[in-house]
């Protein structure tokens, strides 16, 4: 047996009388003590969080609950569930998040961006003249920076709502929260470009000790209700119009069909 044939897991172990999840007793330590948000955090990061942090994440999840089926990738959920299976739509939605430029991936990419800016800024203050130059360099290099751009409107209302919740929970003094606020102000003034909710989510998450690479999976898990709601309703409706395009909407552009002689 080769060395790589042994697969090691820290996730769970099914036993007798009790089971283990990340080393914790399922019935003695987790049941009754950990919320569903806490379990999602544990699944995405391998770490537990206290009740205060889980409640802050509950606020984030609520702010991000925009379930309008006209929004991509919720359109994909509706198409996949048109045959009556909600789980099919749920699977499609999760797969569509991989590398997407919408949704949880924005927060993850924005978190990497904030970390890079923080490293470049070093010990200088947020009022330093270096910060506008650093931001300008990033935009020139990248062209598009995750966390900026709000389609069809001037301000992302979710970012404003999240700022209210962060302030009410006493988390507005975090290093990365202040950094994202300063960057947002600079970009708005210099480029007339507003941040979307991904940037403040990234700043808050970094202040809470999450690593950037965890955020895509974490917020996909925390906003699964958005996908699930559309999957359930879409399967219940199972509209025929989504299962087959009207013939007037289809145009065949291939080779003409074969003609057969009658016998």
C-alpha cells in the first residue's frame, strides 16, 4: 500500500453511543451548545466561534438575503428545478459559485485585496498620503478590484445596512473595517465608484479572525437559504416554459436534414 493511499480526516467519526465532529462529542459538547451558524463556521474553517461572533454572522447572513429569482445565479436555480427536484437546483447554485464574480467569491477576493493593501501600508496611518497611491496602483494593475461596483444604482444598500449592524454590535473600530471604509471613501472621491457589500463583509471577516481563503465556502454556507428558497419554490412551480423553449425562440443553423426517397 502506497503512502498516499491513507486518507486522514478531521471532520468526523461515527462511533458507538456517540459521534465525533472535528474532535468534539456530538451529544455532549455540540448538541445544545452550538448554533447552526456555529456548525457552518466549524465546517468552513475547522474552528469554533463564540456566541457574539455567531450573532454577528447571523446579521451578515440576513443582510445578504436577496432572493430575487431574476438575479444570476438564482436564474440557474429556477432552470434546474423546473423538472420538480429542489436538490438539483441547490447543487447547480453551489457549483455556479466556483470562481464567480458575484456572491461569496467577491468577499474572499476583497479580503485578499485588503490584506495586500494593509501589508503595503505597513505602520502608516489611514490618513497617510501613501494610501491613495497604493489604491491607485492596485486599480491600474488589476483593472477591476473585487468589492467595487454597484449595478444599476449609486449605493449598495446592503453595505449601508451592514454598517449599521456592525456599529450596533460595537465592531466598527476593527483595523480592517476602518481600512475598508477609508479605501471606499478614496475610491468614491477619485473614481466615482462605490463599494459593494463584498468589501465591508471582507473587512469585518478579517477583523473576526477569518482567513481570506475561508470566506467563499463560509458565506456560501451562511447564505444557503437564498438558494434553497428559490429551489423549493421553483420545484413546486415546475413551469413548463422553463423546460422547453418556444419554437419561435429556436433557430436551427446547422446542415439541412437528409431527404429520403419513399419506397
